[in-house]
C-alpha cells in the first residue's frame, strides 16, 4: 500500500494538492482513497473513476469507539454509570488518529494480501 500524506495550514492549498494527486493516481487505474479531516470542496471528484473521497469526523470516530467500548465495560461495572458516547469529547490529536484509523480500516477493501507475498492493489 502506498500512502501519501499532504498537510498544511488552512488556505495553503493542501486539499487541492491532495485532490490533484488522488485524481492522477486514480487515472492510472489504481483504486484510490482520498481521506480528509474536512469535506473536500474540489469539484468533480465524484466523477473520477476509481476515486473514493471520505471526510473523517474525529467526533464521530470517538463516539463510535466509545460506543463499542462502553457496552462491555458497563456489563463488567454495573454500579458505575458511564456517560453516553455523545458526551465524550475528542482529545487533542484525535482527528489525526481518526484519519489513520480510517486508513487502516480501508486497507482490506482496497488491497489484497496473501501470506508470504507482498500486498497488491485491487484494480
């Protein structure tokens, strides 16, 4: 799997550069996933074959993680009332971690792997 990380302050053109790189890679026939912390505002990306665009919301990612962890914890600790997932606040850096978690989840979909061989992109 090849991963290209494009970062920069707001207004520097990082989103535009990342979108252009994703369009170019998708144009070669490779399945391409463009992840962003904000909705990508570059027009026409939905028309590019082989390109999937996803915006990752750190708050939603933390809520999903909490909801998945609170049920087993609540069963083990019935005397301790645990807050609902909607009241859990993301810690600093959660947005970046959510992007990497989404990338890890996407890997089985976008890449095939056989033990003893290198991972190859699914076309």
